[in-house]
C-alpha cells in the first residue's frame, strides 16, 4: 500500500495499537473509503496532516515532496 511508508515514518510512533494517542490506531485503520466511519477517520487524518497540525512540531515533519502525495491520496 502506497500510504504505509508515510504512516510508518511519521504516524505510527504515536498512533499504533500500543500508543493510540487520541484514540487513533492508524496501523489497523483500513483504507476502505467506502465505509462511512472509516472514510470520516481518513478525512480527519487528511485535515490534520494537511493543516500541519500532525505530526506535531516536536516530531519529524514530512517534506512537502512527501506530504503532497500522502494528502492527495486521502479523501478530503
């Protein structure tokens, strides 16, 4: 899956099955955009990453070259 490397690099430390910061485990969230609940979760991820809120400023931040393909692949 094309999104997995981005999620692993920038998101999984805080949003995996063990940490679940904000109640969100991105490692188990499917890329099933047909499911309304899953779609809504990915829209939130898109909005937070796209606005620069995530990853937080104290964490490694993606380069624009990495950010655009990720956010463009998510529902908004």
